[in-house]
């Protein structure tokens, strides 16, 4: 018989895990851990059924989910074991008997770092090479022994990744969603990572702006830690504090150190097109918000996944807990502005394919709010706010209704696109000035953008992020 690698069946040290307060959104997992701790003293099988010995954590960051699992084990006073799906699948038969020797213990299941699969259960199937693994897993989970308790926990980006049969009562029937950290929390965490006195005023004075930027570009905790390390290196090398522009530069140019500057695009006409495209986004952000939103930066520096970019953090901030019609209209107009800017310069037949992602984003936003929130075209007009109140849970309709919904989405996008074109035509000098600035200064920051706006009589004094 082939020898199985059971080296992972060993308890890990969890004595030095962080406190719950340092990991946002983990309070519900702590509550479960406390229930486990109490249950270990006197819980019956029925009590354990209420507590839930097998739990799914909905979280985008598997490494942070594993950290939370370790914290749960430490809080509950049980041992901790972690296993990659490939290791687990090789020894699932009779696994509970092996684990009960370590009881009480919590087992955290995770996808392998070399796997191309996001879904742990897809990896289980691929590793085990048999559809029977789920039946075997079910038997192991249902064999819970109150006198020798073993708990299972794993993270998933989506609940739909977990097979329904494993979500049945007595299996993974408890699901805990980890609330994403607030912008303020991310900002404070990042500033602390830069070290005492390491953050310049441009980093520290606007925590929501900094947090929104981190949430947009550095989703995982490890990515944020690495970004802080790279900024500390730059600051040490140049004997100064870390600036917000350093973080922007990191996003635009990546973390690879090189003696060669990233060159401007050799093809001048392509650079010109990108400059107009990004200028369109920036100008509409300012005008459509009536000067309340000035982009943090606009850039035509090429990166791995975009040719240019405009980052506007105002409507990413926590001050907007839900989508409103006004906010939808603003975001859609900013998304459509790049394509409209190309049409302004090159005419309808000269529009390129550079706005594909923008159009997809706008379409998705409108489709979601129309089908699930009851929004409708021209809702700002009297008598139009109640014309589309029949909504769907999963924004899927029968053929006739779906056709009507698609037509409404198209009408709204067309109407907003015309409005964007009109705004650009009413402010040609401002639009051209931003594009020209991008041609010779490929990263235009918020302060520079505000200066250009004021030079064209556009009031940006109400822009909240401009104030210390």
C-alpha cells in the first residue's frame, strides 16, 4: 500500500497570535470560539449541533483567514492543525480517528499556494481523482464525537464555491462572513507599518483617502505589508518621509527596482490618445461632482493591466454606505468619459477599444441597480421614480422582462453618454489643458489637477480631500 504523508497531522503553536481588535470583521468568529470553549465543558451532541463544529468563513484573503482560525483555536483553548486540500484529500478516509488523537483540535483547510484553483473543493476533487471524496468527507464530518471533538474551518471567497451537499445540517452548516476593514482602519494600519515618524503629511492627513487607495490596489494584508516595506526603503534611501506619491508610483510602476526609468510610449499618437482618454475621466469627475471630487491622480504611465488610469477616491470612501441614484449617475458618467473624450477628438468613427473595461463596469452598475434596486432612466424627473419597482433577487428575468430591462440599461447609458459629451464640449479649454499636461507630465496629482481647474474658473474649494 502506498505510504501517505501525514506530516501535516501535527499541532501548531498559536500562542503568539494577534488580538481580535487588530483583525477587523472577526468578532463573529470570536463569538463562535467562545461558544466552543464553553461547549468543551459540558455540551451534549445536540448542543454541538447548535454551535456548529464545521464552519465556513467568507473571506477574500486566505492567509488572513488562517490567522483568524489560529486566533479562534487559541481563544477556544484547542489545538490547531492546518492542511492543504491536496494533503487532506489523500488521507480523508479514517481521518477523524487520526485527528481525535489530537483532540480537542481545530483543522483549517486551505488551497495550495501552487494551485491555480480558487475553490478548495475543486482542488479536493482534482487531488483525490474521485467524486467519492465528498461522500467520504460527509461521513467524517457526521462522525463528530463530543468526547473527542474535532472542528473544521475553511475560508471561501464565495458561498457558491461550497457544494450544497456539504452545506447540509450537520456538515458545514454555519457560515460567517468577515466584514471588510474600513478605510480608516486600513490607513491607520498602514501608517503604523511605516514606523514612527515615517509617514509624511500627504500620507497621514487624509485617512479615508489613503484607506480607499489601499483597498482599491492592495486587497490582501500581505500586499499592504509589502507596500509599506517598499515605501520605507525609498524613504530611507532618499533620507525623507514616505509620501502619498510614492504609493501612487508603486501602483503605476510596480515594486521592481531598476536603473532604467519606465519609458514614455514611443508612439506619440498612442500617448496622445491615452492622454485625452484619461483627461476625459478626470474632467468629468471634477465637473459632474460640481468641484467636490478632484481625482487623486491621473496617469498615462503604462502598467501590466492598463494603459492609463484615473483614481478618484471620493466615492470609494465610507461616507457612502450604499448606492444612490445620484452616485450611480456620477460613477457612470466618469466611466463613460474616456470613450466620450476620444469621440470629441477623433470623431465617432475614430473611437478605439480602450474603453472596454469602462463600458463593462458602467453596464454592470446600471444593470444591478435597475434590476435589484428599482432605479430607472431619468429618475431625477418628476413622475419617473416609481416606473421600475418590480425587482429580482438575482437580477434574472423571463425573456420578455429581461429584454425590457436591457433596453432600459441601454437607454440610460446612451442618455448619460450624451450628457458627458455635452459637458466636455462646454469645457474644451479645461479638457485640453489636462490632456496637454499629461503629455509632458505623465502623472498629474490632485494638487496639480486643482490648479488647472482653478485656472479655468472651476471652483474646487468644496473638495473635502483638499483640506488638512
